């Protein structure tokens, strides 16, 4: 999926459901987005494009996501009452 440039320095992030949360990697070049469609996705900060495929593993909308401070893992929280470490 491609990100559409709305205004200079601004990008529209497209995913299969509403995006509920996002977090930047410590390196600053990647971000993770959490979505209503029970997935999370890694994205390029430069383009907004999804890197690979959205990842699934929750039984409900993913409400929050966060990179580990060292970038070694991603944590997600969902309506399914689970917090997962990826």
C-alpha cells in the first residue's frame, strides 16, 4: 500500500482498518501501527508504506503498540485482553 502525500511533510497511512496507535522505533526509521482489523504493521517512516504484510495474532482490535526501548521487540495490546510481545 502506498501512503498518499497530503501536504509537505505529512502522509496518510493506509491500513485495512482504523489505526488506533503508533510508535516510532528507537532508530527513527520505522514505526509500528495498531489497527482495528486485529493487526499491527511495520512501516517506513520515509514513505509510510507497510514493510511486508500486516501481522495478525490477536482476536480483537489492536488498541496499542510500542517498540521496546532497544528495538528488540514490539508489544501490542488488544480488546481480546491480551498483551503480546513479538
